[in-house]
């Protein structure tokens, strides 16, 4: 990690605040226990057809999480969101997994034309996190699916072992629907309709009224990416799709071209630093990787995108203050 993350601070030993945060998260994971969660799921089993929900991208983290759920004896409903950008290898991985484990699977298809229009609006906005449309639609569809099928537990492939480090200054909250609608209207002249969305009110309704919980299953295990890949490869014929998050051609382009070339942000530094902290890689190995520029699929829009002016998130309407205020209120109520 370096000063491309504006909030970085080094202690007297030259160790940055991100490493301290990562170590704290990893230690907290050692205290986690899934006993209460499993007891609650079993208690609800009589009422529901499915024990839990898991979204699959074809990436390693969510794929291994699905394997763990099935081996725990749970009955997951798996789904993926088709936004038109999945790498064919990732789609093949999904089908190998759900067929190999005989897991019910739902492919959620969205309006691809409207989604591309939203993505283009974010590129024109010149903000760093042009991945917000992808992340927000996934958030909205996940809660929608859980609510539709009466599922209380959503299991995620998110984890501290490989994702403990990510500077807030490199992006912005994907939950902020006010922000999304403002950018869409400014650059299309239209109101955003026809895509799955989740407002601040709806998000908190799902979370606090419906009691839907999101759990990072891999944080309950000693997760190692290399070991997980070997297991999935041997058991299900799982195939490599490249670097972290590159199961989506858009995400790969966003990370390796848009952030890297337009803003000088190399997300590999955060990903690799996370693995260094969890003991899955040495600092020397990581430095060798980032000595070369990241590869990205050319979409034919690169020159045009570089010409778009850069903007701060404060240039657009956001709901950030309401999020902070609401979180304080909820903490007091609890």
C-alpha cells in the first residue's frame, strides 16, 4: 500500500494503518462461532424450503462458500445476476458447482440495455467507483430474492483473509440510491426505472424489520485461496478465470484500466496486501506481481473514457449523511 490511498498513515515502525486494521479483523475472526447461526437455521427449517441464499459469480470466494454450505448439511438456494459481462469460464464454473452439488439455481436476468445506459452514465460522471451499478443491482436482487423466498440468512463469499484492506477514498457507497439516480438523470435526462434498486428505507426494512442477515461464511474458517482452488478443481472441475474479481469482464476492465489508467489506483495492492496479512503471500511475491501493469479486456471505449473529466462524489447528490445519522440512531435503539 502507498499514498495513492489518501488516508494512509504509518506508525514508528513503518507499518500502515491498513495493516493494523487487517490484523485486528483477522484476530476478531478467531473469536467467531457459527453455532448460534446453525441452531437458528435449523429452527426455521420447518417453515422454509431453503435454509439460506447465496449469490454466485463464478469466482473462487463465493464458489468455495457454496461448497462449505452444502457440506454443512444446509439447503441453499443459489442464484446469479446476468448483467451481460460474465466471463464464459465463470458461467461454466457456476454450472459445474450447482450441478455437482445438486443445488437449486436461479439466474436473475436484468434489462441489459438499461444497465449499460446506467454504466455509461457513471463513466461520464468521472467518479472513481464506476462499479457502483454492478454492486447496487447485486445488493437489490439479493435482498429481493431473500424476501421472496422467506430466507433469513444470506451467505456471502466476502472475507477478511483476502479482502481486509480497501481504502474508502478509492470508491463510494454502492447502497446510496440517491447518488445513483442523480448521476443517471444528469447524464441521460431520464429518471432511473426498470432495474432492481434498493433505497435506504428498503434496505433498513429488509435488515431490521424482516430480520435478513448477511454473513461472510469464510470468516468462520481458516480460508486459503490456493487450497480452496485445488479442492474445487479436483471435486468439481473448477477452472481459473484469472485475477481476483476478474470473473466479470467489466470488473476486470474497471479495476485494471479505469482505476489504474484514469486515477492511478491499483486495486491489486489492496488485494495482495490482504493476502500478505493473512499469511497467504509474501511481500516480495506481491511486489513482483505489481511490477507489471495489469491486463484488461479492450472494450473500444478507452480513449473516450480517459477524456471524461474527473469529479468528486460531493459534486453529485448523495444520501451519505442520512446513512450516518440512521446508523447512530439504530445503535442507540439497540
